[in-house]
């Protein structure tokens, strides 16, 4: 977002002192940097989302495995008691 602040802080007087080509280059560079920051934020958010899904899924598998172990342990006790 810092590029957006820089872009907004350029006054029209400063822009008018630049040639049209320099103005276009500075604006497109700032917009491109802003676009890259947005893409970076989206990718980072997506990675956090995927990490959370993996953690929740792993926890569910671990709980299922532990409950399966409990069932197996209880069935062994009932077999030994007979």
C-alpha cells in the first residue's frame, strides 16, 4: 500500500513538470507495484487458508485414529474378560 500513498502524494504540479512519457512511466510503475502487492496479499491469504484446512483435516484424522484405538482397546479387554 506504500506505493499507493506515494502515487497519491504526487501533486499535479509535479506531474505537470514531467514529460508525458515520464508521467506515464511513473504512474504505470506505481500501479504495477500496487498490483504486485495485491497479488502477494491474495497469495499469502490463500496459503494461510490452505494451511488451516490441512491442520483441521489432520486433527480430524488424529481424533478418528484415537477413537479407533479406544475401540480396539475396549474390544481387546472384552475378549480377555471372556
